[in-house]
C-alpha cells in the first residue's frame, strides 16, 4: 500500500527489529506469524502515542520538513491528527478509522498525513487548537485538521467515525482541487485570526497591588460552594487557582479563600477522582461532586496536587492533607518512576477495552479478599451491592478520615494503619488485573514539576528520601534528556530523545532546580538554574513584543505563526512559570537583569493581567511575591548571599523558634540595634498576637576588615538564634497556626556594606 523506496523499507524493518522484547504492534493487520503487515515512518519515533499508529495502513509522517516538502511537491493538502497516548477517543479513532484500510486508502490518496503527540509538541497543539476554537467554538482530542502545504488550517474538527471521515475527506479533496482560491483565502484568513489571538497585548492601565485582590475575587466567582472546585462538570483540579488562593490567604487573612481551598481538597481526596487504593489523582471528574473520574492519571496532577496538599497542611495542620501528599508521591515513586530516577508521563483510562475497569470493585470481591476486616472498610468507602458506576464501586469516602476518627473517638493514626493493611490486600489483588497502558516517555517540564514537589514536600514534612528522589531525577534529566546535539530535549523514551525542549521545559526545570537549591543550599543547582534561564531568554524571548514564545524561533519552526501562551490550563503556562522563576533568580543572585525581564514580561501581558487575571493565576503568584516577598519560612537576602530559615515547634503549650542564618564566604552581619536598643546580629520582631519571651543570640567575633582600621564585632558563617514564644490567640489573625516574623539585618563583605534590609518570614507551627 505504501510506495516506499527499498532503502526506506529496510530502515522501517530494521527499526522494528530493534524494538525491545516488550514492544507490541498495535494493529489488527498481522501476517500468519503475527507480525505487522504495515510499517510506517512513526516506527522511528520516541512517542508511545505515535508508536501506537506505526502499523496503521496510513502512510503517516511525523511533524517535520519531509512531510511539508512532499505536500508542496505534490500540491496536496495535509491531514493533521493531534492526540495523546492516554486519550480514550484517540484510541477509538485509531482503531475504527486509522487502522481501517478503506479509510487509509482515502487518506493516502488525497493527503499527506501527519500525526502529532500534543504532549511532545504543545506549541503545535496550541496553534491548531486556537484555529479549531475559532472555527467550531469548541475543541478536544483527537484533533483533525486540514492544512495547506504551508501548514495553514482551512478546516478543523475532532473525532469522526469512519464513514464521516471518508465523506469529509472526499469533500475536502474536491474543494482543494476545484476551489483552490477559496481554500487558500480561508486558510490565510484563519491564520491571521490565530496570529492575532496569540499576540501579546499591552495595557495603558497601571498595574497596582490591587490586582492581587481582583485576582482572588475573580477566581472565587467560579467557586462551587456546594461541591468544592471551580466551574461546572467536567471538573478539573485547577491547581493554579489553588496555588494562588493559598498564598493569597496567607497574605490577606481572607478566611473565605482558604476555606474554599480546604473544602475543595477534602472533597477531591474523598472522591473517586482520588485512587483510594494506590494513591494518586485521576485527571478530572466527569461529575459535579468528584465521584466519577476520567480514569487516566497524569504526572503533572500528582506533582501539583501533592505540592498543594502539603501547602494546605502547613497552614491548617489537617492530618489528611499530609497523608494524601505522602500517598500521592509514594504512588509516583512506586509506579511512575524510571530506572534512572526520572518519571513516566501518564497511565491510561482504559484496560481490556473498558474505561476504569482496572479501578472499580464488586462488593463481593472485597468481602472475599478482606474477610472479617471487610465490614469497616465497606462502610467507610461506601461500597454497595448495586455499585455507583457500571454496577460496580468506585471507592470514595463520605467525609475525611480525620473527621470520622474524631466523631467516633478513634485514634487517627491507628485507623489509617488499619485501612492501609486492607488497601495493600486490595492493591495486590488489583495488580493481577490487566493494567492500563502506561506512557513511558519522560517529559522534561512534567518531570520538573515532580522534582519541585518531591523537594518541597521532603523539606516541609521531614522526608529526606523525597529530597534524594528529587536530586536523582534532576541529575537524570540534566544528563539524559538531551538530543544528539546536546540540547535539552522535550522528552525521551528508553533513552532516545529527538525533540528540542520548549520554553516551558526550561522554565519549569529552572524552577525545580531552585527548589532543590533552597532545600540543599548547594550552589550547583543555582548555577544550573541560571544557565537554563539564560538559555530560555536567548532562545525564546520575543524581542519585539515581549513575552516568551513556546518554541524556538529558528529555521526548524514550521508553524505559520509562533504561539505565545499566558493561559494557565491543565498546567501553568511557560510564561507564568518564567515570571516566578526569574523573580526568584533575581532574589537569589542579585542580578538586576532578571528583575528587568520580569518587568518586561508583565508589560507584555499587561492587558490580560488587568482584564482577566484569573487566566494566569500562577503568574499572579509571582506578582504577589514581587509586591510583598515570598510567603515562606525561608528567605534569601543580601543579593543571595544570606539564607534565612526558620522553624517553630509547639511542645505542649510552649513554642520554640529556631532561626538559622547562613552567610556566604567572605560575608558577615554587622551588629545592629533591636527594638530594645541591644546590639544584635538580627532584630527579631513577632507580629499579630505573638510575643517573644526569651531570645538567645550567638556570640560575636571580633575582626578587622580591609576597609576598617578598628576591629569590629561581627557574625559570619552559620549562626543560630533561638527564642521562646507565647501568644494571645484572640489577637492572632487568620490563619492561626502560622507565625509571622519581621527580621532586620545589615550584610557586608570585605569591601562594602549593603543597605539595611527587612525580611519577613511566615512559619508553620508543627506539634
């Protein structure tokens, strides 16, 4: 069926031979030896989604010059299909249409056919999804687009049944041959509209601190007061909203905002969207109250939700939040981690041809497995004979386990341990089922999100093993996720990496390495973050309009117009992450260039920021830091030469504060006067209802510096300050288990002194 040269045929056969023993051709067209009859160019690719189509009778091309050159030479339109490996309807269309010889004959005769994995090429997906939305008013995957040989779309849709697709292709072919002028005019018009929609827009309105309040209110306008979350079904976790509202609540003391996040997290973690057996979150809920999920699991949801649950725990002390964070990251560690320490990207919703079959249960099956231990488990997880999904049960909790334990006078930890034993029994039984397909490609940006979370959760909750996991994964990315030319790659599969990284890969990885730097204070991670950020600025910054392009602006870019993204969708946009990363780099390096880039980025997107700040809520987290500083127990100051870390523990009714201040080599603190006119290295002031009762400072050292004739009393190296605290709970503003401190200090090196600085620390109190 394919008119391939002998050289190409041999290359295809050799590529098939080189596949590992676990490789299984996905096709109904097999010879008597059960080997695939058809092999197309997708056999060369490092995307599981593309490999799923490598044995279709369609003469597929991957995205690249070869396909576009063929379209121009033969004057054929392009049929572009975009999807991803864990997409249910992508599977359906592959089996019904692309593996159908009648459909394939039509595709091969009339079009040059290109298949794209949207997770490998989010820039391509963004451009053509924008076109689809403009043409149809809605979007989705699989995305089916008809393009000119220059890549301009003239018609787009989503899923089509085989007879629909054949009819549509005949119509498109007829229009291309008989109405070429009309088609080209339509394609040019659509391209202009897409280009305009993706342009940055500047605003004449000044952006002030009130934009933070406006963002919070605009997000809360979408809040579902009855079921938690935002918007209507299908309901996504919307982590960027949760990130912002948590940080805003710390700053403002707005109880309604924090309560919205708390309720959302409790309902999500009790619902079917959370895998109650093995941990980890499904991609979204198909219903309003988080019971029935779309069963695929994405790495980025595990990364962001484990981070958010940990943030929420540090603010509220809710034990279930800590448990969910641990269970989610343990799921990633056990089931989504590569041999080299990097992380796989997703698992499918389907197994044995049915969505969710792997995850649902008969009551009788659970009774048989758990025996005498079944009664409590069945009651808690609302398991019935009738079931709640396809006559079976999606396990879910009526209320958080901590609430259930308190109401029934049970020890929470013993309850969790008892349930964990039952879950392990069910987990072992579930492993005997046919598991969903796992997408084993290693996506740089998604791995970076996960690295950030492991490092953060490990530090906040005392899990050194998580920090080690983060460091191992970071080293794996830096060493192995590279193309043959040594560039950072977008993704890899079994060590093969061919696609250069996109802007979001650089931004997310730099952000993750800064998180490791904050945890370890090892300067190599700061250097890596600086190098990645500088490369991002060089390769992706729009020198004319400002903002970052999604893809590099070199000769390999085949899109008719280059997309720039500010919207935070399933993940935060590359521009949002870049702003926060550059803001933190400026704080940790003292390099004013990064602060200038932040200002330019804000100006480039000033229209969206002032008109629709909720669409870029993670960017607004960066702006909140710009206005008031990082909302954290650790801070950098003195142009990154001083690190401050604070810990506060409650033992019975006593509060003990420990401040650890680490100074870079050749830097010191001068003695300054505190509020009691005492000479101290750092003045410490507790606010909002807290009182410092006893404070213990380290001893100074006397030293003569290069610019000073007389010896001075200074502090250098690592110093610790401890204090006893008390509070008047009636005066503490919300949230009540956070200690807010104001620190004053002055840093000098051997030749100069910096201006005195004020530093704010916000410290969770652990019992």
